[in-house]
C-alpha cells in the first residue's frame, strides 16, 4: 500500500476500511483494514472486501490458511477456466468463505448506513 501511495495513488475510505483502486476488471484483494480493488464502480465488491476484513478480525492468524490462500487459489483456478472458455461455473459466492464475506460486509454496510441515517434525521 505504501508503495502505491508513494506512486501517487490516493486511498479512499469505505466504512471502516481504506482502499486503493488499481487496474481494471480483476476484482479485489483484502489486506486487513485495507483493500485493493479494480477501477470499476462496484458497491458489492467493496462490501465483499470489507467482509473479508471482518473475517480477518474473527479468524486472526488462521485467516491466511482458512480463507486467504484458498480464496486466491479458487480465484486463479476460476480465472484459468473462464480464460479457456468455461461458462458453467458455480457462482463466486457458492463457497462458504466468499458467501460469509458477502454477508458480513453487507450487514456492516447496512448497519452503518442505518445508523448514519438515524443520526442525520435526529440532528435536523
């Protein structure tokens, strides 16, 4: 992250996480409270990567072995299959740790949005 910042990339904030946009059309990579993502506007991707950040808090030192490495292997395997023309793949969130990241990220986003709306409506 520091190298990207030195090279002129500016971090942005999403809920409790910070992210930097790099490249096009590849997805995202969670690094704890930080994540990298492609330049597409995708709320679902940002919630998903934030969900991986929450998993990182929950799993701690086991995170690389339980989620990060299997997720990376699965991502590159699916990418290789689609490059070879396979279109019959199960949804990305069909495996538990990706579905869990979607769920956790969406729940936190909804909670923070609801809280922000409640605070804004009471301060009027």
